[in-house]
């Protein structure tokens, strides 16, 4: 007999169906004459309740040994349940213990464990309610992202993971090498000509520059892949390895860029609310109270718009005591971002036209040459979720900016070439995938929305 996922048993099973389910025991209660076993297979939030009579063959060795965490195979008949927790349950015809706990205590007991503790058992945490919900939502969110771009004829581009260029120019890259570090240290110098690529190579911080070359040929592209940053920031919002979605659009300016970003965020929220109802209900009750309501409001609200200069003026007038004092020219910190989106605007807000000194070299210089056509999307609870810009498409201006930023112009010859042949205004942005999952689920630490978090000093699993 073929296995049925519990998701399908619960959503489309009919009374009297014969079903075979397989999963892990959540709880077991033994009464006189029969046992109730809650089984979950991770295909959905819900468990299926199995009723096993003590007269069933092998009851003692299979059912009475099936402790929380054990894996089981159950064949039975779907019957309507007298209990008020569920409408149907399985009356077992056959109950087989597949893998027991060897008599040891299962690390996941019925009580609620802290997310910090669960990080120390990263291999078992997907079996909890919270992490099951988060990772099903993560999967549906990824699908929604592809669906959004596919429906709009964007081409999905696989940008390289190993690169020789530093997109953000921030010098926070992981080096990729096959050189023997001890030998190099003994020699006192490194000869990159002897390295695998015969030059210095790194893990990418962004697929944007490669994305631009393809947008300047295929019009609208997006990347969706892992990116790596060796910045030493131990915050609840930063990972050393995270996933980013980077659309890039030819013949597009900053306004068009923000229109796509707003439609994109709203589409993904709607899709997840619609297709992850049970998991979102759990998040609404146990992770972030009221999150369904607040996300539903975001879908219909117009996002706010502020220039950097307006944002700084508002922060200066706010009367708030910030840890980092506010002045024109400073980098807007998380505390400022949160105030702007939560208190000042009360919904997601685009902040645009930042001073050129605090943004990357490729952003288009505004008139007056003090600011660039950049945009960050700030959202309540998180601050920055998207960073993007219109790109500098003017050859001479770009050359000047690369020099001003002390970057090696020879490394960017191919990027400059895009501005020599058929240059076009173009724009794009990057959405931090894990930040989006935090936004959707209400989880407050980014380590809890990626399967295996990598942060400074931590690569535990
Ligand atoms: O603002 P960022 O650095 O922008 C870029 O990388 C551009 N190349 C994007 C583009 O225009 N194509 O990063 C984009 C987003 C941030 O808004 C944030 O959500 C996320 O990526 N992000 C991180 N997420 C987790 N951990 C980190 N260390 C992150 N750094 C950035
Ligand atoms: Mg940014």
C-alpha cells in the first residue's frame, strides 16, 4: 500500500478510506484497552490521531514502546473522531515501530524549549512545531518568489558563487583558495599566480554585477542564491551565509525599481498568508501575536516614501534618545530605521537618495552630486529588508566614482564595457531572504529561519 502524507489525510481524507501513514510520535496516551498516538510527518502543521486497541497484534512491542520521537508506520481506517480536537482519526489495523529511541530520553520533551537551546540541537529542531512551521513557510515563500518573477517574464539567472570582483566594495569577503596556508605563511608571502584560479578569488557578496550584464541583454532578470559576508556583526539580523533575491531591470529608473519591490513584497505576503494558513495561525498565536492582521494590512497599504534628507530631519525632530546621534551624512542605524517605519510612518517605507559616501560605487549619482539614486525598504520589527538602486549608466561618471572609491578600475573592465556599448538606464534591488522569513513569521533571530546558521565563531552543524 502507498503512503499518504498526513497533510493529505487531514485535508482530503474521507471517512472509511484505508490509509497508510508514516511519521514520528508526538505523544502517546494509554487507556484501559487502547492507546491514542499523535503522529506527525512534517508535511503539515497538524498531527493525525491514531487509536490502537490493545488486542492488536504486537501491541506490547510496537505501541507501548513507541515513545515521543519514535518513528512509526500505521495502516488503518479513517473514522470520524468523537474528540473535539480533530474531525477524523485513524483506527489502526497495523502499527509498526520503525525506529525507537533505544530506551534513551528524547531531547525534545513536551515542554516548550527555548530557541537558543534548540540551536544546540540543530539536527532535531526541525521536528518542533515552531521550526516545522518556519521551514514550510520558507519553502512556500521561495516558490512564491519564483512565481512572481516568472509571471512577469523575468529570466532566472544563476550568478556565480565564486567570484573575482567585490560587488559591495566593502572588503568583507571570504577568500577561496587551494593554497596551503601553512606553506604560504612559512614563505612569508602569498603568490596568487600559484592559486587555483591564478588570481585572488572569493565567495560572492552579491550577484548584482553579473545580473546587470544579463539585464543589459535579456531586459529583466533575477537571481536567487546564497551570498557570503565575512563581516564580524553578531546581531540577530546578520548571517555570514544568507540567501538573496536580486532582480535587475533594463530601461528602468529608481521609481520603477520601487514599484516592482512594493508589488513583490505584497505578492509574497499574500501568497504565504493564503497557502500557509495553519503555520501562520501558529506563528500568530505563539511567535508574534497579531502578525496575520498586520501583514494583511501591509498588502493593501501604500508604502511610504522619504528621502534620506527628510528622514534625517524627522529623526532630529523626534525627541528620541538614540544610541547613535543623528546628523546628515551618517549611516542610518537599525534603531533609526525602526523608529522611521514603526513610529514615524507606521508601515513599510522607502528611504531614498542617500549620501554617496555611505553607499556603493555603482549607484547613480543624483543632480548636485551629493546623493545617489539608492533606496532601502524599511519594515516594522526589522528595519532594512531590501537595498537597491538605479545604477550609474554613464561611462565617465562611473569611471570617476570607481576612482573616488579607490577600487581597481582594471578589475571592472567588463562592467565598464556595458556603459560603452548600448548603455541603458537600469535598476535593481536585493531582498534578504532570511529577513523576509523573519518578517513573515515574526521570528526575532535570523539564526532561527535558516536551516544551519553560519555566524562569527559558529559553524556547529
Ligand atoms: O543592502 P545590500 O548589501 O545590497 C546589495 O547587496 C545589493 N547588491 C543589492 C542589489 O541592489 N542588487 O543587501 C541586500 C539585502 C539587505 O537589505 C538585507 O535584507 C540582506 O540583503 N542582507 C543580509 N541578510 C542577512 N545577513 C547579512 N549579513 C545581510 N546583509 C545584507
Ligand atoms: Mg543595504
